[in-house]
C-alpha cells in the first residue's frame, strides 16, 4: 500500500550493486511525466548519468558526496524552456519565454516531475537522495552535461536499491507548517514549543556536541548554511540564470 | 496499487460536495512532510482555505478560475524561511537566509511537499488541480493570507472528490524529455518527430481552430503565455522577492 511506503520512507545514501535496468527506469520516468505541469508544456528535462566517468566529473559539483559516485544511476532534473521554444519557432510562433516567470514555471514543473519520479521509485523498493548542491554549482553542471540556453539544472537524485535502512529523521509537528485561513506568525512561545522535541532528540544533542556548537540552530547557520556561502551561491546562480537566458 | 493511480491520473477541476474532514487532510499533510527537504529545515508552510469568503478573496488572484471557489479546500504552498530564522535568532544563531539561494531551496522544499501531498490525496481517491497563477499574483496573495517577510506563495492546489473523469491529456514521448549522459540538443527533424503525435490529436486540432490560430504553438505564445504577460509577471514576482527579503 503506497501510503505506508510514503509514511515510512527515509532518504537512502548507500546502495547495493543491483542495477536499475533501462525498462524499469523508463517506466518510472513515464509515470513521473503524468504529474501536473504548466499548461502541458512540460518545461523540464532529465539527464541520466550511468557512466562512472561522468559521475566522477559531476562529483566535485556535489562536494564529492559519496552517493554521487556510488549510486548506479544519477539523475539531473532541469528547468527546460529550450525544447518548447525550438518547437514554437518552427511553428511560426514567437515565444517570449526568456524571462524569470518562465523560469519559475519551469522549476515548478521540474520539481513535480522529480518528486513524482521519487515516490514511484520508492514504491518499487528503490531509495533516493536529493543533492541540494545542484543549484550551488549549476555553472559546472551546465558545462559537464552540455546544457544549452534556457536549460538550468535544478536538482539531482541519486538512485539505487538500499544497502541500509537508516533511522527515519524527525519532522516538526504538523502545526509548525500548517496555517488556517491566514498565516499565524510565530511567537517566542510557539517557537519554543514547536522546536522542543527536535532539540531534545538524543541524535540532535550529539550532533551539536560533535560540531562544538551551543545550539542546534548554530550548526545550520555557522557550518551547514552560512550567510557567506548562501550569498556567494546566490550570486553564482543569478549569474547562471542570466547566462542561460532566464534573467 | 499506487503506481496504477499515478499512471492513470488526470487533473480534476470539478468537485462533488463531499467534504474533506480535518483528520484526513492532516494525515495527508503528515505524509507530505515525510518528503525530502533541504537539510531537514523544512523551508515551507501551507495555508489551508476552507472559508468561502476567503476563497472569494483569493479568486481574482487566480483569474477567477471556477475551481478556486468550487473546491472544498484550497491549499497555498509557500516558500518559508521565516520560521527557521525566528528559531535561529532565539537560539543565539545568526542566520544568513535573506538571499536568492535560500529562496531556491525553499521553492524546492515547497514543491516536494506539495507534490507528495497530491500523490497521497489522489491515492485516497481525491482529485487536485495546480493553479499556476500563484506566482503571477503573489503580491495579492501575500496580502490576503497575511504572509510575513521571508514567506512567498509558490503554488496553489484545489482539492476535492472528482465530480467528473476527464480524458487523460497527452504527453510528449519519453525521448523528448530524456537525455543520456549529456544533453542532446533538438534538431529540426527531432522536433518534428517529437511533437507530431501531439499536433495530430483531434482535441488539439480543435483547440487551434477555436482559438483562430494557425498552429498549436501559437495558442501558447499568442494567447496563453504571451511575452508581454510573462515579462510583466516576471517584474511583479522579482519585486515580491525583494519585498519579502529574498533578493
């Protein structure tokens, strides 16, 4: 039953040697293409990496995280207005798709496609891991995968059969993310309450210690997602959007 | 079997009167929260609209499409760094999250959450429709839903039990969206081949006629997604990102 799979899922970062044959991969991609998309323009593409040499080329863009080379298949999901624009021009139509709103539609389409793929893959017993590094080093990925104008990599998935079964990570309580009718902004008290269970988790207490920090939040702001890096990679990605023709 | 539901799904724009009780809605949202997200920061929120008055307020932002007021539940999914930043500040941490890269992480998180929600809802027999108008009129939606700094609406879903069973729309053949190892750019010939079935569909031929156009592509470029509108709504949305603190 699918909802059970969805309820108990966890990200998988280690994979067995079991291959994922093309017919199975294609079946999952066909299912993913059934997802909603903007005006049925399907403003996305996916680049499948199976060759070890290509995985190694991509690895530095993903901070050499081991799953990027260890997974049997790596998929790079791209916002893509190139195909639609080429078609339109061939059909006596004048597309005005070189702008930010089209990019936003294309990132939405790409994520609908990518996540539907992941749910289907997990339902078939595979495991996935999203690599958030894709938009950090989009410039490098564009070069390696030879992405043309109006194509920008959005996210990457490593895919394979699980070699382990990690603990399911915690999530904030539902009331933390859910608002009724209007957004109820957080108060000091509500923040205390909503983050309490997360902060009291033994694994998170250990995580703070290992990183020599006072609070869990500091691990994120001082180490994992620093202001300096966020700002640097913002500039890189905005430059990529300009270069690829979306800004 | 979930993959069958995913394979045969179609967007639903008309709904029966059957209500969606809170426990069921909450179950689906809990499942959606199991989706991957950036560093487990959960950079998203959802605002649930059930009150008819609120739906009517939102309707113009969605070009008064009937499903926006006819659906029993409307959900607005938002990129949200506000909650995380408030928590960090309360924990002696200095977040640097007021930038474009954080917005991109948050839009990705929002879409993973939204699409997982949709797959689960469809598996439970409900139908959904994405409203792409959300980023066009993000400024209006921010005001109506009272979204604070570092919160931006990304997409909206209308949800209910299907009142009809429309035809499943066509998709491009898989080879149109799939690239192996590197991106194989499209040629005049490949575009002809990939779009042929779509253009020969009786429904699409009719659609071109109804719109008094020569080609299907022109319906998109001249009527549905014009250069003028795309550019206008690009400016609006970039302004929203600045105002909400992401640019």
